C-alpha cells in the first residue's frame, strides 16, 4: 500500500515496526524472531502438536524481506538472513539427529510459504544455503502427486498446501525447472475443474473434498478466505508466464466474489473466516461469524488486509463495464504493443472499442485485443463490453446438474432467501433472461417502510415467508434480514404519483425480497395480481398529519390493521371503521389502521434482478454487497 500511495504515515509506521523487531532479534542473539518461544519448534520437530509456528515465521520473514525490496530499509535484509540462518541450523539438526523424513513429517502442520520466501531471499543473496533450505520446504509428498498429474487433493488441508504450490512457482522462476511450472498449471486446472465454487473459492471445513462433490458440501464452513488469497497468487504467476486469458478471468472472479465478499460492507476490520455457500446462509451465521476490529486476528485477517490493499476502482453502468485508459501527457512518444483482455463473460454483439474516437475491429471474447502503434500523449482507448446473465452448474456429478449459480458478467448473484432455492426456468432451452429480469431503476424510489408508534416504541410492517406481522423497528437497519423483510415496494396503479403514497392513490404492496409478488386481501403473498391486491392509500384514520391508511379496494371500509403493541403481532384486516377522520370506528382501531411512511430500511443494489421461482420469486444482488442478510447462491433449476 505504501508503494502505491507514498503515504508518509505508513512509511513511518513501517520503519518503526522494523526498528522494534530488530531490537527483539538483537536481544535474542540467535537470529530467531517471533512472539512465541523457540520451544514451539522443539515440539514441532518432536512431532508433538503445536499450532503452526512456521506459518507465523513465514509472515514475519516475508514482511521483513518486503521492507528490504520495496521500502529499501537498511536493516531488513540482515534480519531476514539471520532468520534464514537460524532455521537452516534447526532443519540441519533435525535431519542429522533423525532423518529427512522426520523433517518432512513436521511439515504436515501449516508452514505457510516458507519455500516461497526462501527462494525470494536466494535471488537476493545468491547464497546456496538459502536455496537448499527452500528445497527442504517444498514438501515432496504433495508436490510429487501433482508432478505425476494425479488429482489427489482430497483430504489435504487446503491452506497448508496452496502456499507450497506458490513456493514451487518461485522455484521455477529461480531455477528454471519446467516441472514446477507444469505442477502449478495442473494444480490450478484441477482446483478449477473439480474443487472450486462459483465464487472462485475452494475448501470445505478448511480441507478439499473428493473431486466433483461440491453439491454435498454446501454449508456454512466453505471457502476459507486465506485459500482465495493464495489461489490468486497461483493464477497471477500462471497468467504472467502464459498470458492465457483463463487465468485472468479466474483472478477477476475470485477477487470480486471471493475477496470483496469477506468484509462487512465498509466496516473497517470486520471480516469473515469462511464464506458460506449453503442455501439460506448468512455471513453472520457461521462458526467464526464476523470478526471484530480489535479482538479478532485470524489468519484470514492478515490475508484479507493484504487483498484489500490491492484493490482498484472501476466505474460501471448497467449493462456495460466501461474502462478508459489514458496515456500521460508527460509520456514521450514511443512504439508499444498493448494487449487488452476481452473477458469470456462478454459477447461480440454490442461490444465497442475506440482509439481516439475511431472504431477498432473487435475480436471474440476470451482473447486479447492487440494494438501496435507509436503512442502519443493524449491517446485514448475506450472499451464498452456488454454484460450478460449466465448460469453455471456446480462441480459435481450429472445427477446434480440442476444445481446452478447465476452470474451477471463476473458478478455472482445471491438470492435474498432463508432457504428456498427452487427457481423456475420455464424449460431446458430457456435462456437466463427468460426467467431473470433486471429491477428497473425507478423501482428504488417506490420503496418504503411502514411504521406505527405504540407505547413509546416504533413498530414496522414485516413480511416473512408470506406472513405479515408487526416487528419492533430495528435500531440499525441496513444489511440485515429485518431490513429486507421490513421494506416494501408500493407499485402504483393507474394514477400518477401513486407510488409516493399520495391521498386517494391506488397501489399494490410488494415485499422487497419477493419481486413480482404482492400482498392480497387474504393477507398472503401471491404472484397473482388480481383486484384483491389493490389498496387505496387514504388519509390516516387517526387524523395524524402525514399518516395514511391502506383500504382494500375489493372490500371498501376494510383496512390493513397493525396495532403493533407487541413484537410479532399478526397484521389483520379490520372492517367497520370509516374513512372520515374522527368517525365512530373506535380510537384504538383508527390508530391500528394508520401508518406513517419512513425511509426504506433497505434499497435495491444498482445491479439487482428478479428471478422466477417455483413457490416464490427471488431478489438477486451481487454477493459481495451483502452483510448479514440470508442468501442463496446455488439454485435448483426446475423446468
């Protein structure tokens, strides 16, 4: 982050951390540097359980080495070398006292990317001892299986072994041994073809399951966040070597869905360990739940912070992704070849590329647009790429082919549902656009939350599973199931401005998470928009300024009655009251039939869709935008 921003505060903090660690290492006098005692390694080498000490050493050593390479800190290289020398001595001692097999056995705990950082160190020092030590962390019992191209990932701990592959990639860069390039490519292909969710993430309860068995593993403990961070490293190296667009497509998907999804909105320091994939899941409901800014420091916090420091910003306008690249006016004219990725999720039809306002000939998605020219200051390349809906089957056996995720370009869409996952496509040949439609932008202005005050408390109209109740008004509305259930769309019927709840307007009441379905005069939620669903918005029977009452068009004199003096009270239809303010319907009845309009507790995301279901409809939004809401990302598609 400092290298990108040049922020002086960050520079000062980095230097202070290095100085403090240098003092700790100097005081130890052996080169050892960690917050836990070296006796942890005595246990590890004796095969006595101790939690992953090398994992932490890798993080410390990598950070120090980065301070040398990126920040040019004068103390850092010597500190990294001292650490390497200390652990080289420990490993030699284990091999001499026992055997190299004992050393390999000790690596069955998480060791992070020890081979990776040691290969990096070797490129700086050219010290053969560092190269040998890096080799000794390559874990042949795992890389050997990949070398013979066996999909034997089942039951391996994912985040123990992905960093080992990353280290193998560094071995290829350092030594030129092509085997390790082949290992990385096979590993990436294996994970993507058999073990990856639509998010781009992998792992179940931190481990890999059998190949193509993901449908059996849709639960809360899926996709450890660290695994996504490390898979991005694997794909980044492979793309740099091969320029194969599939690796860039993977990186984009995993970054958008697997990284952006792990932080709770814009809440700093609130991240998750696992990204739940099961029907009706919530990021707030898993073993670890959301972390806290100051008391949680799982491995996924470290990698999460690193991932978010790499983010850029794109400007999007549905249904196109527009990116403009400008050449600095200070750049001297020179010949260069520019390759621009045309992602696989776009289409040829509707795509447009211009260079200095002149159209360029486009090529197929999944390839590169190559421009060779002498570039001048002020040159401007603009791309407009259509984004389409698509479905993607879960990686499992043919009998699970109906379980599919829904994507809009690279964005994985999640349905706001507590568990129902049966979507109705209309037939095997139906295109996604036949049963999934965008939410019109103007619909957002029609959203409302209906409130009643009683006994000093606020109560709101709520729709859960088709049942209307009054619930206490939440103090913190956004990003919760309550906010979803307590927001309605007022669909105007005929008269202009009806959606604004003007007096004498006619509307239909649509729950936010069930687009296309409305509240009926039976107090059910149905897709049948009959006259029984029409409500006349009339001045509030209680006579309060700004209040309104909702009168059933099919049953004049009958109103929606809340009367929310207690949480969970069912909404009823009350008749016998009169429209005339102050009439003889009873003061209690008039209050219970009167509501005030409040700002909606929830809004539509700009990228929102309505999907047709078997029993209900679904509101679809990008997964990364959700906080505590219940969601489903894999649907069972029914014709």
